[in-house]
C-alpha cells in the first residue's frame, strides 16, 4: 500500500493535482483554517493528506468499461 500511495503522490504532482487541491483548500480556508494551514505548512502531513485525497479522486474515476457502460446507457 505504501508504494501505491507514493506512486499516486508522484503522479498527482506530475499532472498538477496537488496544485488543484491546494487551490481548493485555499478557497475553503475560512471553513477550516487549521487543517488548511497544517496541510500547507507541515510537509509530512501535507503529503499524507494528498495521498489520501488523490487516492479518493483516483478511485472515483470510472474505469474504461464502466465509462463505456454509462455512455451506452445515456445514449439508449
């Protein structure tokens, strides 16, 4: 699991996912300033949180088969 999280973190950095998450967090800083501040200031915490967030995002994306089934259902 540790290796998979490391890969997700590196991939997320490469495609700009980390920047998108940081921008969203800044937009919501008034709702939870302590967690956003810790995410931005504590690299270890930020990396751990980013790993969890990127995994959640990755798992929410349908696989090709699921996406094709959804498109087929919409067309039918």
